[in-house]
C-alpha cells in the first residue's frame, strides 16, 4: 500500500484527501504544521509528500532544507500547493526535489493525475462532464451546476458548502440550485438524487428554503414527482427564484423588491466570490487570519493591487490599508485609465467601482471578458438596482462590497478570494 503524507492547515482539505485516498486504498497520514510534518517524514518515510507552501511551525523551505540533508528521505518526491507563489520562490524550490507545484484553487483532477504518475496508481474519478460553482449572498447559498452532473465535483461541493456555512456561521441557510445548460435523463437519476439529498440535509428548515432554477424538462418532472423533493419549488428565471427565497412562499412580490434584491445581492458582509469551474475553493480559518496581523501580512505582502474608483476617499482608504501590509497599490479614477494600464501591468487583485465617468465598471467588465482577461476582482458599488447587479453577475463577477467600506471588511474579502485551498 502506497503511503502519502499531507501537510496542510486546512481541516476540510485534509478530510477530503483522507476520504479520497482511503477510497483508493492509499495509506494517508495527516499533519497540520511543518514541525510535526517533518517529524513524520523522518519516521514514516512516505512514498509522497503533499506539502502546503504556507504552513506554520517550520515553513515550507525549512522542511525541504532539512529533508535535503537527510539521506534517508532526500529522494521522497514532493508536491507543493500554494495560494500564491512568486517567481523567485519557484527558483528556490527547484533545488529540493519538488515534482509538481499547484497554485490554489487546485484542479483536483490534475492533482490526482500527478499523484498517479508519481506513484504508478490509478484513481477512480468520474470522467463525465460537469461544472460546479458555489457562493453565498445574504445567507442564500447559490449552487451553480452546468453541462452535467459529475460525482467527484458533487463530493467537493459538500465540503465547500460546509466551509462556507462555518465561515459565516449560517445554521439554517436558504439554497438556490441552478442547473444551467443541462440535458439530463434517467441515467442521471442517482446523481440528481444525491445532489438534492445533500441540499435537503443542509437546508435544515426544509424544502420551503430551497429553490431549483432550471429549464430541463427531466429535472422538473423528476423533482415534482419525487416523494422527498416534490415540495421544492422550481423556477425558470433567477429573479423569480431569488424573490421566492427572499419573499417566502406567499407568491407575492415584496414591496420594493428590486431594491431589496439588489441590496442583498450586493451584500458585502455575506459574499464570497468563487468564479471558478471545476475547482471549488476553501478558505482556511478566515476569522483567525483576519485578526492575526502576521498571517494577514503573509497573504497580502507583495500583492499588486489596483483600485479603480473616482472617489478619492476610497482610493486613499484602500491605499493606506494595503500599504501598511506591504502591498503595491495603483489607483485609477476611471475605467479608461485602468484598461490602458493593463496593456503593460498585471494585478493580483482589482477593486472596481461600478459608477465612474468616461468608462464605467460594467464597461470594464465587458472589455475584460472580450479580451479574456481573468483576474481576482471585487466590485464596489453603492447601487441597489437589480438589473445592474444581474448584469455584473452574468459577466462572471460574484464578489461585491457595498460602500462605505472599512479596512476590516476589505481584508476579510481579500482573504476569502486569495486564501483558497481548492
């Protein structure tokens, strides 16, 4: 039996890997920090080490350096995972028998593929198509599934939802399951049942807190005729689905519903931006990181940040907040200046205002989409107009903050986006 040692601080990431490796008859040992991990490397001499770059105790380089001078463990292959890694760090890692480096969010199929090659083993992975995304707005869990149902991604979905619920201390969420661009049939019944069983388990208050958004005739018939899922309401457009969750089961449109929906969708305190397909991101101990200056500095130091806003106060707030932690911040007063800067600059993170002169935020999003430029982005807005929010949503932006901003809220949002595990 092959042995793998996982050294990572994320409990959910460790649990997921433990389950997956155990299912494939791999002996897995878990460690939470560099000091303990190095001790286990010496005693176990595993076949492979899966090591997070951002660990405490002894850092990643210290672990690799001590491993290199120990002849009994020097040849053990290592796979590094990292939230963010600079080019100079890549050069340093090259000297330590590192086989692969995966930046987070990790493509799980690629990770298992690398492990398969290194250990000459085969993983039982679902090869069927399917893309999964999940995020939270105002205690509503938005689950987006498109092109089909993939069993492995549905397993990841459970871990992601649990992480989000713990992060926001949500105990009784409302859930919107969006099945986009799907054409399912009887062969998908088992996976569809597993999906909604999980949703029912999470929505502890019952099916009145669940909506399904789909145009798929099979899914509608399946849910309506199911003994457990028959009370889950099915909608054909996102406005009706969201209003149903926010307005209860009366079927009446809440007064000023557009403004209410806009405010909720733009909720800065209850937002997480994922925006990835295939990869589901986890955030490790966000509450602790937010209050730990050294941890926060580790995440933010060296970041290239852009703030695109015509409000000088917002520019200065973000500049001051990030400069104190070692980030490089560039400010632009409108979208035109920012798009021009992108011809020569790249940014790790961008704060983008919606309402600006010349070229506004939505025009910037459209330009980035046209140029196929993808980067972590947080949209800033004081607006509550539903159509504006949905337009940004369709352009792939799911992480919002509402003005006025505070440094604490800004850093929490950055941690959500950049401190991802997979």
